[in-house]
C-alpha cells in the first residue's frame, strides 16, 4: 500500500508539473473580485496555481480533522458492553 501511495504521489506531481509547463505561454487575464472590489488580475497559470493551493489547504484541514478524531477515539476509555444474559454468555 505504501508503494502504491508513493506511485500515486509521483504521478500526481508529474502531471501537475506538465500542466504548469504547458501553461507558461500566458493567455487571457481574469479579474478577481470579492464583494464588488477588484483584488487582482490573474492569468490562467495563476488561477490554476491558486486552485492547487486551495486543494492543499483543504487536504491539510481534512488530515487534521481525521487525525484528531482518531486520537480522540484512542484516548477515550472503552466501556465494556454488558450482555443481558450475564457474564457467562
């Protein structure tokens, strides 16, 4: 499973590098605005890279939530279930 994960990471990194290299030529520019205020003017590569950063931030948050939930589960003492038939069951 570890090797499969490394292979997936390498393939994703290679694909991302190829997409960035293919978009270096420039192109149309887009104006980014929030609540009616123009924040920045970005080209296609900048929009793509900001999408990558947002995806990484989302994954970091998801990882933090998952690890915290797993740690909470390990720290909580387990209650032994009592069977209605008694301990001899």
